[in-house]
C-alpha cells in the first residue's frame, strides 16, 4: 500500500493491536521471517516447507524433501537460501528462487537446530546434544552430492555434550550454546574453539534468542521463567559478564513458556504459553512490566515470530497448525484519494445549492451530445509539454510502411 495513503499515526505503532488473519497452509510447526521481511518460511508437520509471500499472504513456494516433522528453518542473510532440518535425521539447503534442494545430508542422530553462519556454505547444527559444523565446498553441484561435505565437531568443553539450543550473535563472531544444566557455552564462530562458560540458572535451558539489535540475550528455561541478559562480549573472555537484568514469568498461574522472540527495536519481549493457555504475553524490556496479552486463538500456540520491520506477529497453533497473524489495520482515508472529498465524523444537514438537482429535459441533453460529436479531433499534431527536454517523435505511418 502507498505510504502516503496511510495515517502517520498508524506507522508509528510499535506493536500490533489485534488478531487480523488466520492462514491455513497445512499444519505449521516452526516459523521464520527472512531478513527483509518479504517472506515467511513455515516448517510443516508432514515435512514440507511453505514459503508465504507477505504482500499477498499467498503461497510463493512449497519445498518438499523431508518425510518427518520439520524441527528448524533458517534463512541466509541474502534471503535466497534456506536451511532446514527434520526429525528424519536429514539436513537440506534450499535455493528458494528455484524451489530445489542444493545439498542434502543424512546424519546418524536427531537434528534439533540448524543455522547459517556468515557464509551460507557453513551451517551450525545441534546434533544429539553436540555442536558441529557442516562445510559445503560446492553447493551448486547439480546431482546434490554430499560426499565432499566435511563435518567438523566443536572443540569440546566439559559441558558441550549437554547443549540443546544455540544462538548466533548479530556480528557473527560468537556462537552461544545453552545446556541442560543451565550454563551458557560461548564458541568462536571462526575457529569453533570454546572461549567461555557461565552458569545462568539451576534449571535446564530450553531455547535462546538474541534481539535484532544484539543488545540482549533471552533464555527460556525449564523453571518457567524467561531471563533477559545484557550481551556485551568485548575484550578478553575473562572480562565478560552475563548478569540477569529482568526475569519474566507468569506470577499468578506459574505457567511455562514454549518459545519467545522480541520486537525489531528490542524494546519488547514476546512469549507463548505452554499448555492450558492460548494467550501471547508481551513485556517491556526497560522496566520488565507486562504490556499486553494477545488473545484470540482457542488452542495452544507453539512457535512465534515478529516481523523484522513491521508491527506484525505470527504464531503457529498446536492442534490445527494454522498461522495466526496479529497486525495493525490502517483505516481508510478517502480524502487522500480525492482532494475535494471531506470526511465528517458526524452527520450534518446538507444544504443544496440553487439548481443543483434541477431536471434537464431530454431534448436539451440530445443537443449537447450532438454538439460534442461535431468537434474535430486532431490526431496528427503533437502537443509537447513545455518542460519536457526530450520526447521520442511518433511516426503514425511507420507500421504501414512495413506491410
């Protein structure tokens, strides 16, 4: 939509207001926006991946390779490539423009997560609670050969076997792994060496998320709390600190959370509730207060994602697999379409002008129509605007000369 036709007050909204759409393209399990926010990748329960065009909310691509539920999907920074993993032990790198898999690889253990590093040929995988890197030397191989893929394990630390979730810093320098013992293991994204370890809580870490501005780390743990940690990894690892700034939780019902995300600006935290509840909670990062509870779905919500530049939130339902969309609906402003259109908030008494609704006799209309038909139209003279510097001359008989 043309931005000039939208109320500027609507564009200033930081978060959506209400449930506006329900998309039903199979049973969605995991959701991921690309960097530009043009497409949404939806991993399905049957193993397919549906790419949704956010301009029309229609299906742009359907990617078929996996035969089990998709565990994780992630985009490359350029937005052309997609990497996915499923419970069938397989990893697939896709070229979204053609809809064909570039490289496929079957591993010997379940794959929990898969991420792109700075270069799309290298991805990080949590493999059976271990970290490894897949280096793909030639992703344009037409027969999708995987013999040349090198699997490099991370340098082990004493807690590396307990890692169940990972997160990549926005600068691409570090990889953070959350363990079942409540510790964070930090690795170098270049050398894959273990740099630092820090204990955050006594409960196991379920999933992690780094805000788009790279300032905070969100940790969802099994003690039914989400911890907000300022992320400042500068200098030597011995000088790093990861102190909990806020702790978000349901203080009344003490319910756990499925997954979480944050707004593009990093000002708000969003989380879906585990079991029994069908709401989405949103907190403010600055003071840790609860801002809003999104209602609407009648089922438990699994994954949730926030658009990288718009006040738009999507979440997947557990039972139906539908994708619920919360957004801001701009009101229609007809005055921007017609300069003489006047919008009124209340009904007013209209005063007609003299002869505004006078009836014109039929013979008068006939005379006016006959006079307009007698006007000669010049089709040969070209009236060129005065401010036009150059215009291609039109030769009317050019087509006839070629016959």
